[in-house]
C-alpha cells in the first residue's frame, strides 16, 4: 500500500509549512538568492526553502520547528530534541560540547565516527579509549561490552561521560542497557551515536533504541535509515544527567544560522511516517531482508551476518570463504547500477531501507550472487580490518595536538612521533590514527593494509600515505 506524503501534513508541521510555501508561491525579498527560479542554474534549487522567512517567519513566530522537535521528543520518549541539517556529525560535536569542560576526561568507544573525535577537539575533552570486542569468525566488531566499560571507568574514575556507537556501521547491536547501568552506577551520562539506527525501536522485531534502553542522549541520522533528505539528523536527550540549557547552547553553537527548510521538513515527515506507518513498513523491510539473507546464505562460502546481535534490516556479507575480492565485487555491482554502502576485500555492506521493495532487493541479491561467482577464488582466512583492532597510545590531548606546530615526515619515519592529524579509512570513517596519539608500526601497517585493500584514506593531509603530519619537535 503506497503512502501519500500529503496525508502526513497534519502530523508534520514542518512538512505542512513546506507544502504551504509552494502552494502560496510568494515573491520573497529574503535569502536564498535563487528566489526559487530554476531557469538560472537549473532544477538543482527546486524545493529549496529556508526555515527563516520560508517555513516560518523571520522571527519564527509560528513555532513550527519547535512543534516538530517536541513531537519527535515524544516519539522517542524523552523531553529534549533538536533537528540538525548537519547530519550526525553536528550532533556528535554538539553532545561533546554539552557534557564536559576543557580538560575533562570522557570514555570513548574506538568505533565512533571521526566527527566525535573532532568534537573532543572542539570541547577540549580528553578521551579514555575503550575498544570493541571483535568476532574473529567475521573480523567485525560486536560492540563494547559492559565488563570492558566497567574496567575502563574504574581506571578513569574522573570521567564525566561515556560515548559509544550502537548500532555499529556493520549493523551489530550491543547491550546498551548494560552499558547504561555501568555508566549510571558512577552517575555519568551514556551518550550513544546511533547514526545508523533511526528506525530502531519502532517495530517489535527490532532492537530497542538506545534511549529506551537507558541511554541519556542519542544522535541519529534520519537520512540513513529513514526517508529524509541527506544531512537530516536528530539530537535527542533526557534532562537529568544532560543539562537542557547546556544541550541547547551546544546545538546552537555548532549549527548553521541558515538551516535548509527542506531538510528540516523531511526529518519531520520521516518521523511522522515512522509513527504512522512504521510498524507496517519496517515489518515488510525485516521480511525482505530475511529473505535476502536466506538466498545469499545458499551461496557456497558466503557468510551472512545474522542473529540476535545484528540489526534485522542490515545486509552484510563476508566474502573470505568464497575467495572473491570485495573491491572487485563492488566494481561489478557498480557496473550493474547497484552501488553499495561499503566494500573492502572481505566485506560488502548494502543499505536496505523502507524505500526498498522485494524487487529492488531481489535484483541486488541476484547481482551480488553473480558477482561473487564471477570473482570466486580459493577460500582465505578473514583478515579483519585494522580499524577495529587498533590499540591507541595517547601522548597528549587531541586538542593540544590539533593546534600544535606540525611538520610533515615520510610515512615510515613517523613511527614514534605524535600524530597531528586524523587518518581514517573511509568508509566507515573510524579513526586508525588520531591527533595526540603515538604513531606505531602497527598503526602504519593497519593504514597501509586498508589502502592496499582498496579503501580510500580519508581526512589525511596526504591520502597516498607517502607522508604523515606529526607534532613538531
């Protein structure tokens, strides 16, 4: 049964405002400068409406954004919500500013996105890293476990917050409730980067979302697993361990003052759709992915992530047993018009959402199966990415290293020096090397292996890895 987006407007004040703007066709003397003319630079500006003097008046007198944010807060069962047009990147950095002061220590899961590490730079927080457990059978993370968090907090009793990511980039789901219990026993907030889990908690076959499991704050991307415009995200929290005034100030400090109304409206519409039709749409999605997993599991040597610790909507396969190279498989899928979210030598990650159908997913399954057969070779052990295995050695705070004088040295000569830059294979954008960390031979080997396996080396001053930027002596 198709969904009529105009039927959502009564439940989505920002969507309603966006539709009304186009119905009224005003002649604005405000920004944006294109004035809604598509004859100047093309249809690329079609649908672009600002929040100020667009969805609302310049003084925000209609309060449509505040109304939409309050509805989202209720949907996730908390009292604080802010919409972001800067993605989960903005949300992570805002929450870093919200929980501590310069010099405070925070426990941070090493699987978190680079945006959180740069949030630590902005806030002047000092990370105490906790590493995820890795499933050796597939070489992928299963998340931070409560015992490891307890040990980390015992070693850092002055920590003022805990930051973890759940679900992971590859769809593995941890026990957020147990992590919350550990954090709360020391009266510190648990902040969860759930960029890949905006749909969780809205169907009985899905894991609970982190806030329902006891977390204090959550950032999630509406554009990843929900049908929102790129960069649309939500920052949600419950007051108590999170100060509401500080929360708002942190969001405002890192937000644009010219938010895109179309992105905001799409977040609102996605939330309304999730509340109205989410159970049906997510049920269909779970069934479609389950069927895809069954079909792919029949491919000899192919391992499909499945089970209680995996988001039922994620489609992740491990290729080592087939001998196929994931980068080559990805190239075949691209040639067939089916790009995937991530591929490295051993792993292919395909995002399947409520916007997919059994037909589109069936086409992906057929193309993926054909590509694996075309690229099949001798089975090999799972290598496991250095992204998940890196053991950081901290020499100074990320902020101090980021602002320190730096010099560029040959890649191999960087061993023993302190990194001045962040380097991460992308995707998933998880740092292998961060500002303030000692460059080790293991770190360089992990980066070189990622590059050799076809990953793009992101954020580095020299993405070829011929050189690295280090703190000057």
